[in-house]
């Protein structure tokens, strides 16, 4: 039992460290990148994401991610333009 608890705690700490390390690289405050590329603000929990050029892009669904990844560069440009218009 002790080994199991220790392993679980170690994994949780490792996972937490990973999340903190990537928080600086999270684009669009966790909003769905495909939503932004489509002119919509859709907040996500970032369970579905993709790393592109060192940045993490979040998606509201696997379908949104797949659509975004068909043409990532134009979608990034659209998402960036719409996101900047929100500020």
C-alpha cells in the first residue's frame, strides 16, 4: 500500500510539474484554437491539445483538432487575428 501511495504521489507531482512547465507556452488562455479560427470563443479544459512550434494549442473536441490540423498555418493566422481583436 505504501509503495502505491508513493508512486501515485510521485506521478501527481510529475504531472503537476509538466503542466506548470507548459503553462507559459499555452496559447489563447485555453480557448479552442479552431473556435478562434472560426470567429468563436470556446473555453476548454485543454485535455485535447497539440504542440506546434513549441506552443500548446487547446481544442474543444477531437474533431476541432483534426480540422485545425488539416491546415495549421492558416488556422493559426485566423485564430491569432480573432484573438487579438478580443483584447
